[in-house]
C-alpha cells in the first residue's frame, strides 16, 4: 500500500518530517554564483545568525563567490552575537576573518562617509525579530540613510520574519518632539510590523525624499503565513537572550517588563518565557491573564550572572513567577499579552515601573497614560485599530512575498 503513495504523501506520513527548506538571500547569492555582488568591494553588516542552513557564515560564503569583503559592520550584541543587551560593542578586528570591524552600537550607530569610502555596496544580512524595539531594524534604516548619502548601493540579503508576515500589533511612534528618536523606536508602522528586513527597506526607502539605490535579494519559498518552524531552518540566536522561536513569539510582550521591577527571565535558561519577582503574587495573575496563544504556569527561579546577562534583576534571589508556553503560534497575540501583564501587575503592591523607559520602548506616551488612568486592555488595543488599517494598505507596495 505505502509503495503506491507519492513521495509527497509519504513525507507527510513520516513522523517529524521537516517542511521544505526556505532559502534565504545569502543562499540565493551563492546559488547565482555571487550575483549581484561578484567582483565588487563591499562592506558587510552581519552577526552570528548571518549563516546558511548548514552553518557557513556570510563572510566565508561571499568571499568564496568572488565578492571582495573589505569591511565588517556589527550591530548591537556584536559580530558573534555574544554581547549583552545594551553593552557597548567596540570596533576593532575580527580575529577569524582578519577583517576590520566597525561597531554600529556604541559611539556611533550609523556608518560614516569614511566607513563607506571605497565600497561599491553595503550588504546587510541580519536576522531580525519582527518588532520595532529590536534594534536591528533601526540599524537597517540608518544603513539605508548612510548608503543614500554616500551614493552607494544597499543590498539586503533577506531572511524570515520569525513572527510571520501577517501579524501586526501595537501603536505607531509619537512625533519625535514627544518621544525622542532612539534605536528602539525608529521604524515606522506599528510595534509588530509584519515585514521582512528587505520589505522594511523598501517601505522606508519609498518614503525618502532622495531614495537610496536599493537591491533586495529575496528568499525562495517563504510565505507571509509562515512562522519559524514552517521554514525548515534551524534557529540561530540573533542575540544572546533570544534563544528559540518560542521566545521570539513571546518577546514583543514580555520584553515590556524590562521597564519594570519584574524580571523578564534574563539570567535563566529561558529568557522571555519566564517572568517574576520575589514579591509577585502569581495566583491572581495566572487566573486573570487570558491571551490567545499563550498559557501560564506557576514557577520559581533564581537569576544568575552570565555572559548573556551580567547583572540580571534579582541576581541570586529566588523569584516567584510564571512560566509562559506558546500553545498556538499562529494565533498568539504577544503585544496584547504584554499590555495585559502590565495592566494586572500594576494592581500588585510591589510593582514599580520606569515611566520614561516604557515610553521610549513603545515609542509613545499614550499607552502608559492609558494604563495609569485605568483604561481597559481592550480599549487600549482598540485605539491602535485605525492606524493599523492605514498601515496595512500603505505597506502593500513594499511587499515581496504573499
């Protein structure tokens, strides 16, 4: 009987069969013999996740295809993605490749004209997290600006959005005179934007008075409905605390706790899937927080110092809290989860937050002000609706995948 089935049907019957592999932009360049970069002098914006499916780094792949990689640029967390959040990343030399490294997280965040001198193109190959306050999308925007000003091409080697291309949640940023611009609130559109890096580059570039020369090397096989586990690719942590696709799904919500005195799980094996504090009362929280796609279970944990978290909240102090599980990745609502947690945590006597930090992270004062007035979670989320609909229409010309 089984011998009569087609290979596709047989594959579907095999327990644990992997989905078809999505090819990223880097692999498309390799498959095309280095085009459109072969023989050109380039700067490469890269990190630990800038790899092929079999683990080869973009530096080696491009060099093997006849691309002259002259200079490396590194975002937050560094070229090997080991620096902790907010830790200054120094420029220098990469010991593995011997290439000079220009840090874009520290004294400067944007390539200077001197950094781009002599280059034919700036190549951007970073794995993003799909949320505005993950700083790589701001690094993309600043690289786009720098390339336009220098008159060189920006080439984006596209990669999947781990949240998919259909999920759009959260507020737009306030005007810059209300909340100053920073690396965590620079990108246009809602907090969870539903674009790949290539699409975001197209969206931003189309709104520039003087657009950059932009080329996006698209993926093959990626669809908007895909989550990470649909891509057939192994997860390579793009930053030291974003360690799994499940954590990436929770991150847009649980990361809001960074602005409070609640631990978001840094200093444990599962950041963003665990949160708590010594004073937290978990029973009411577990019963009252009902958000699609997530379940909560009581937990105790003790944050410890490590390379990824040199000084976590409540270091060496036992915390009472909750462990988060993604029960439905496609239906999960991470931003509503974060707002619901803040709404309920404010009722606990030990809770404190840093008002300016939350405004900066969200890019707006409106959410904090609403929470302080006791506005319901549903009303806060509903207020984002009109802007989300406008964005949904405006982003269409930038889309590459369907």
